[in-house]
C-alpha cells in the first residue's frame, strides 16, 4: 500500500509518463483504488504544498487542528485548552500517526461530496477500494476478519507513510508572513535529504532526495540519485544550504521540533529578506 502511494505521488507530478492519461490511470488506481484516498484531492493539495513549501499560512502540510501544531504562531493563537492539548505532542505524535489514515480517507470522502467536477473519476474508483478491502474479504473470511485486517493494515501503512513524509520538512526553517525567500532557496534550503544507499531509494521511493524532488518534481524518483550529483555541488558553490541527515537523526529532529513548538521556546522562522 505504501509503495502504491509513492507511485501515485509520482503520477500526481506527471513523472511516470509524458501522457497525462497514463499518469492519471496510475494515480487513480494506486491512490484511490488501492490506498482509499482521493487521488484528485491529494494531487491538488500536494501541488499546493510544492508551490507554498514551508509557508506557515499557505502550505497545506503545515495546517493541523486540535492535536498538532508545527509552528509557534499556531500555538500562540490557540486558547489555553488548545495550548495544553499540544503540550505533549512530541510524545504522542508517532502513536497518533497510526490513525492518520482515518483523517485522510475522511477528507477523501468529503472531497467526493463537495467537489463534483474534480472528483468525478474518484466517485467511481474510490468506492471500489472498500469493495476490495472490506466487501470481498467479508464474504470470504467474515466481517470481523475483514475489518480487523483493514484496520491493522491501514495503521501499519499510516505510520510507515508518516515516517517517510514527516521527516522531509518538519524541523526545517519555516517562512513567516513577513519573510521573502527566492524560489530556489525555498525549495532547496527548506527540504531535508536522507542519507543511505539503494535500500533508502526503494524504501523512500526517491523522497530521500527531497531537495532534488522539490527543485525538479517532474523527474521520476528513479533518476533523483543521478540529479543529486548536479544539485549538491551547485548548492555548495553558490552558498545554498544543502541539508542531509541520517534517518535516525531526522526522526530526532522531528521530535525536537514538535517539543520546541509546543513550548513556543524559540523562533525557527527564516529572517525577513
């Protein structure tokens, strides 16, 4: 399921084929049918994330309700109860990601109800996901086995997905409302690469080269390691920050960032200009 999600991510960027119908076909099959999340909604939100990466007010990947806050201003404007709610987010973030699939699939269903034209294909494909994962298994093995397998598989896929995506930006500098950053620096300096060999390329679906991916999102993930050989020396030559960490270091950075934001202890914004 996770690998199909990565394939849908490539499809959303149009990097599987020059033909749009090929990308759309793989996207709807992988994201909507296999993963149960609306491809049309995920593609729109993810493309907006690329255009507004790390902008605290505009990046959809930085907007959370209730239980999470990833930038200080979000904490400061919350009520006293809201601040208490996120106080221990560094401790409960990873257990919480087990149930991230619930909100993603709920968002997909709401998308079907609200967006008639963008969701017209999802209206046909997304219901087939529940036939695949719930109806057919319930007929074969019984409802309790079908539901138990669906929940367990979804929880495991959710925490694996969070492990791949949360470390790409969380803990990196953010762009405040009074900050101006060039497009090149926004895409390169606010992303994090994960070091590792070929195993990392497979596990991360190429997103371990996240700097290269943000600079050239239409390049297929299989080619990003080659692109790094051009991007990394270019950044060093021109004084552009090129951030790399091991997987373990990135996980620790995520936890430290969540703890710092919850305490509003320190300003991680980029300086204006």
